[in-house]
C-alpha cells in the first residue's frame, strides 16, 4: 500500500488547488478523481459551459436586433455548432487541469470512485488502497432532484445534461429561479426558445438585495415568463408533450413544454464515500461538517468546496483550498474568512453581490447610509445604450463599506474595486479621491462615492463656515 502525506479526493477547483499547493511545497501527494478529465463540475457542467452558452446566446440576440442599422439576420440556430463551441472552451481550459500537469508536479493521480476504508485509508474502485496522513474531501455537489410526481417518466434536464441538446427546444419550463436556472433560461430565450420560470418564492434571486431582485425580475420579464409563488405538483405526458402542473395559491395551472429544466438546488456528493468508515460527520443537510479551519469531525481530514455546504462557488472552493494547504501541510489552524466573498450572476445585465444587503445591514448595524447611482447617469453607459441598472453602496454612518450591489452591463468586472477597497480598509470617501479615466463604467462608483462628500461638505454647518471665511477673506 502506497503512503502519502496528503490524499485529495475530488479533482474540482478546491481539490486541484490543494493538490498543486501541497505538491509544490514538497508533500507526497495523491489525487483521486472519478473521471480522467479533471476540473470538476465548474469546468464541465457549470461556470465554463454556461458562460460559453450565454456568450453565444447574446451574439445571436444582438444579431437579430440590429435591423435598425440596416443589418438583417434570420434563420434557426444550430445547436450542434453551439455545443461544439462550448466544448472548445472546455477543452482549452482543460489543458491547465490535465492529468499530465499534475503528474509533472509529482502527484500520483488515481482515476476511479473513492471510498473510505478507515480514517487513514482510501479505496479506489475497490481494488487499490492508499494511505494518507491527512486527507482532503473535495467531491463537490450535483443537482438536487425534487420528489415531483411524474418527473422520472417525463424526463428532465439539469446543468449536467442541458449542454448535450441536439435541437433547440421550442418551449422550456425551468423549475427554480436561482442563478443557475435564470442564466440558462435567459440564454435559451435569446436563442429562440419560449421560456417560463416557475419560482416557489416571492421573487427570483432570493439572496440578492431586494432592489436588485426587483430590477432583475423587471428586466427578465421582458424576455421570459416568470411565475412566482408557484408550487409544482406533478409532470405528465400528453400527446407527445410534457405538461407541468403547478399551483399559485388556490389556483391550479398546467403549462405545456418540450423540456423541463431543474434548477432546484444542489446536494453534496458524499453517498459513495462511506464516510462513516472514517468517522466523518455530516450536518442535517447532508454536507460534511467542518470548523473554521476546514477540519471535519476527524482532525486530520478536511473538506473544501461545495461538499462542505459553505458557498457554492468555484472561487470560494479555491479560497478554502489555499487555507487547507497551509493547515494540512504545516499543521496550522488558520481559519477561512468569508467576510469579503463576492459573487456574480451572469444575466444580461449582470448582477454583482458583495457583503450585506440593505436589509441585512440594517439588522446588523441599525442606521446605514445608501449611496446609489443609476447607470443612465453614467456617460459611458449612455453612450453604450446600455444604461438600464444601478449601483448601490451601503455603509455604516462612519463611512465603512458593509455592502455593495449592482445590476448592469459588465458590473461583475469593475465592481471588484469595492472588494479591494474593503480589503484595504478604505471608506466610501476614499473612493471619491481616486481618479477614474473618462469615459469609463467605473464612473458609477465615482459618482456614488462623491455623494458622501456632498452630504458632508455641502450641508449642515460647513457651508455657513465657508461663507463666513469667504466674507472675511474678501
């Protein structure tokens, strides 16, 4: 039996971060993954293919909407060509996550399903057993399939199967109005499908700031049909079509569709790991329980990424992985900080989330200040004819930034300024003192932060003192 300083189970973003970091520091490292194409859900079924699809969909949408300039486009989309382009994107990134790259780092790579034999030994496909002083679980998550009557018979799509469609569905029903569902829903709408989203809650994007939720839904409803407070009862097949039966309050409805897409959350990939053999405990949702250092109930076993139920983002898995490298290799007890975790939802326009929402900030801090810029006040957005949206910065009464949210074209890129500002301890007024090139989208931040000084300097006692000084100086 081969023995290692560190075994990583799962080759997604978190696992690959740990494996590369540990091996580079000299630890004898093994990496186990069930598939030869490393990279995890994000590369193969999530972030990468969905963004490639969104880009194609936006190109198609814009091509069909330039007739005002004398350019006319027509014809049906070729799903095979679209899927080929998506696969090209995956293949290009896959080169950075190839088995050969990790072998060159000195890592032993095992392909097959992993399961714990005990707290130090892991079986691969039941025929190879390896020993690890420390072990990291990074097996990710998969689509949660709700117990809706008829689903197994009528069939459904998830993010793991939607990119294999050979034809564009004429009609699509999405169950769930979270980020994954909405991104793909809008993309298919822009490709030409008739799309309906059934959301159980009062609004789509329920984790966003309330004003962002309202604006996003208002914009999306120009392209897709959104039904909130919708409880899906069952699905059935009639005359070659799928029927989705749902209720809103006391009223029942039936909608006909070609395909049903499930966007009903994620579940951890732990079923086949036999974690009980190692004494690793799960929480009430089935995710691996960890402390702040990413240690599980067994101190030499760690868990990073979706499987631990923290934040279901690739960048968070990588962030956790960096900390685990230090803790697992050097035996440190450094904790992961989630204070400054941002995320983007890649709709058109994009949604950016950082820190507390206005509602959360008011609960935590009491009185807060809101600095908001509508994008139709930003010259570059006006010139782009993309001025729908706004930026909102939330601060304490002393100017400390506690939250920042935006909806608009490309906001996920330039709103990074706010993350750096918070990391460096800057306040809202400091952002006003920066120089922003004109015309630039970041003028939205400049204008919002200028409001701080206008409120501070141009109201209250300051103007009166200034007037007195000017009269005296004259």
